[in-house]
C-alpha cells in the first residue's frame, strides 16, 4: 500500500477595490482590532496594513499633484488715518531772547506759533 498525498496548488485570492475599502473601513472601527478583522476575512494582518499604506500613499499623491490655486480673500477696507490730534493736556512755556515769554497750550496751532516766534525774534 502506498501513501498518496494530494497537493492542490493554491491560487491567490484577489480582492476588488470595493472589498478592500469595506474591509479597511471595518478595521478602522475603534470597537475592533485590525487582526480580528483580518482573521474574520481570512487575511494576514500584514496584508491589511499594506492595503492601508497603499490607500494613504494614493491619497497623498493626489493631494501633492494638485496644482496650486489662488483663493479669494476679502479684506476689510483700511482704517482711515486719524487727522485730528488726540487731546493732550499741558502747557509749554518758551522764554525768548529779549525777555519775551510765549506760553502755548497743548494742541495749539503749530503754524501760528511759528509765526509768533519768528515775529518776536525779528523785532
């Protein structure tokens, strides 16, 4: 009597992209582990992780190849520059040659003060 062993050559299973996405979605569920999902589908967990890496690489390639675009940006109009000086308190007293004194309160008209000083100096 001879021992006969029948050896059947296994064929690789192929998974459609839809099946892979469904299995990966199942593995992403926080209530289960990737190895439990792999066992349920008769896979080795390393194949599941390889699929996951391939999907991530494909997504990164898609976003990296997108050409840069301009995004419209609405800016508010610039604030008008204040032309009015803020109210200041204080007095400036200037003693000129010849004994003349000029007192001016803060916020006084500079052109007027310059004119008065020039007139007093040229006397």
